[in-house]
C-alpha cells in the first residue's frame, strides 16, 4: 500500500492529517499547486514529501492509491489520469460536474479492475450506519418521509452554489436509506450575495412507495444546524450531527385512527409522547477515519466501496435534476 493525496485545501488538509495518523510512512506524497500549502503539511509531519506538481504522483509507479481533494471542476481530469495510470482513486464529492464525465470514470475503473470511491463521508458516520440498520429492522415501521436541514453562516463559495456545496451530503444519505431513485425532483432557490449563485435552496424528492423527502440548505443562517429527521408509521428517528452529544434519537411518535375517523397520538414501547425519546447508542468513530480505512480495505481486499462510482452517479443525477429545476424556476433553460 502506497498512498498519495492531491489537494491540501480546507478539506484536503484534513485528509492529509487523517491519513498520516492512520498510515504513517505509507502516505508517500502530497501535492497542491499552492506552494504555501507545504507549511500546513510540515506542521503535520516534516517527513511527508510535498510537491506542487501533481504529475509526480500521477507518474509514480509505486503509488497505487490516491485521494483527490481538489475543486470539483478538476475531479474528472485528475481522476481520469490516475485511473489510466492504474491507480485506485478516492475522489471527493461530487464525483464530477457532468454525467458523461462520471460515466467515463466508472467505465475506465471497471475496465482496469480499479477501485473508484467517492467521498460521501457521512455514509461512514456510525450514527448514519446505525440509522440505516434500525430503519431496515423496522424500528420506525414503514418509511414515509425524510427531511434534512444543513444550515450555517458561511462559508460562502464563489465557484458553486449552496446546492452543489451542501446538498450532496443529504442526497447521499437519503439514497442510502430509501434504496431507490426518486421519480420526481423539484428545487427552488434564491441568490442574495452573488447573482446566479444560490445562497439557499429547498429540494423536494418523491420516491416510489409514497416515500417523500425534502432538503433545505443555506449558508445564510444565524447558527449551525445539521439535522436529519426520518419518519415512519411507528416512530421517528432524528440524527443531529451538530449536537454535542446524543446525536441519534428515537421518538416513539405516531398516530392511530379512531373509530370516529379522527387521529390520536399513540405511545410505543412504553415511552410517553410529549418530549420523551430514546437515545440510540452508536460507535464513537470519526467518519473521515472510517472512510479512509474503508478505501484502503477495498483496495487491499478487492471489496466494492460503499460509496462507489455508481452510488455517486445516482447522487449526481439528482443534483443535475435539481439544478435544471432551479434554472427553469428562474426562467432559464
């Protein structure tokens, strides 16, 4: 195993720090086009070889796995060159900006029997994995509705809108939980700080089996909120990643239809209704650590990544449908 990382920006340097902590000297090389990034890398370890030329990584025959944490517009070109050179790739989300580009990466990875994994990091969060397990086990009954709020005050992007910046996390989780693709996608948004770059969007998704979802994302919010609510006919689960503790909770809330045709609140599992909930325990592990370990295991043991190219392609399809809906609502193409 010989690992390299391309991109040492805001998120990329987290990859460097995590990879060095996990794999030490197996992190062979790190690259960023900004020479100033070398100082950030040196603070992690002076033994990490840094270069401003990613071609050094691409052409190094000894490196067999690369993490790509560069701007989304470069994902296709960098990942393609790595795959052609026979290297396994973990590329940050979104996989690419265009569907044909994503399909091309998947095809070349399949042809060369390489691992192509995408950094939908929240699918490696122990709370999300536990949530998936409990939904599958019928803890909340039949899945009916999912809604997600991913809100913050900043960081404002200039190269992508809030939909592309925040919503991929939530789309990937909803796809993971529902296990099918939406029949209908509609999005609305508004631009305030920059023209044609939405600062806030709401995306509505309708799935087979009368399952529905909506995603509210914004970087114009007075406080940080990362909350996912999953509603079934027997109860509700709440994953609140921004909470300091007790991130996953079960609320035994549902309705029963009375003989008179009205609806009354019901109690489940001995818990009352108002304000009572069950804290759901889960492993205390860092999602980025779990993601990188999963990538390495997939490379070394021939496993199919949980967030492989095909999963990322479905997320990208939904993003593109939402983007078209945004443009249509604004009178665009």
